[in-house]
């Protein structure tokens, strides 16, 4: 696979990041985006959007400092629409690095979707689909088939635990069933299918039937991707088919500029964009995860 796509360093780097409310500053009357408008309590503006957009691009590029290679694929969660993804790829330092992107609008009530960035010197798009979760409005699961060698990529953002874990578990299970059926279909056609799932599972111990979570780095760069009341939690994950999992290593990407002191619980935490209604100038309450696929 590496030879076919011209990788000379012998490794493919993949990144996933929940970028926490990457909204533009314009009102969408069909979505509940009211808190991210200039006149709302948070006073979200285009200038603040640009600062966050540029910071996300800088973080993607900074992955190469740890891995020696820019990410070939970048999955994103909590992007509002095609505009914000296009801005990220075409109006930042990513513009000259040859990234394309895939985004599809989903029925989530707040208007947040997932997206996939890909390096056009590595991959070309073969097929794209949005897998709808029936019964309630949530994020679609984004499916992208990439050539060469038919790499099947799924980007997910499962329903949150807002309202209580048990009460919302049924929704997450419904989304996992949709994902599981799609994965099973691919493996039935070809047991050696190269399948990669990435996303925010809103769960510390998720499972995807037929796939495995690649082993973590030892030691990991951070003990989790999210810190809540002083406890780190890993809720962002990669899963891969056997054809990929055995040659993969997963890690958290935790450079100092994504962190800040945690005055309430000591230690550090991800530096998010807002602390309550107060603008904090950070990028996300999640840390990114990275996957290195070795030959």
C-alpha cells in the first residue's frame, strides 16, 4: 500500500480531532447555532473564527514535529458546515500542502458534522456516503473510499451523554449498529479489506465488531483526550481491520500549546475556546489522536 501511494518514509500518519464547535459567525435559520453569533452571549465573531481556524491548521502541521510526516488523513468532528471546512483547507497554511476535503451535511439539530481531510498526493476519492442513523437527529457517519488499494474510512461522532449516560446509551448503540453493518458488509465481500474508523465515541470503552483498537504508544503523550473534574478520559478512538491493526500505533497528540493549567484540579487540561461564556482563546476541549501505520 505504501509503495503504491508513493510514501517514502515508510509510515502513513492519520489524525482525528474533535475541534469543539467550529462554527462560522452567520445565522443558519435551519439549525440551532444561536449561541455562536456576534450578538449572542458568547459574542462569537468572524475574527474569533479565523483565529480558531488558523490554530487548527497549525496543529495539523505540528503533528509532523512528532511523527516526521504530515497527516495523510485528518478526521474532524464538530464542524458546522462546508464553509468552515473549506476555510480551513483553503485559507490557512494548509492551502499550499495539497489537502482536499470531504464533507456532507447531516441532520444534527445543532448543525455539527464530521469531515475528512486527505492529502491529494497520497489519495484520490473513489466513493463517498453519509450513513444516516434512524430514529433521531444526530450526526451522519461519513464513509469515504480512497484509492489506491481501496482504503475504507469512516468518521464518526456518536451521540453525547448529555442527559445521562444510560438515557443516551440507546442512541449510541443505534449509531454503532449502523457502523457495524457497514463494516460487516465490507468484510463479507473481502476479509482482507483495509478499514479504518476514527472518531469521538463518547465512551471510554467502545467496541466496533470486526475491528480492533490499535495498541497505544508506551507511554502515551497524555493519559486521555478529555479532562473532566480532574480525571482524564479517552473517548476518541481509532479502530482498524486486521489488515491494518497489526502495523498500527495510536497516541494522543498533546503539545504544550494545546494545554493550560487546571486551577480547580491541578495539573493541565486541554485549552478550550470558551470557559462557560468567557472567551478563553483555545482550540478545543479535546486533544487530537494520531495513528501511525507502519509497513
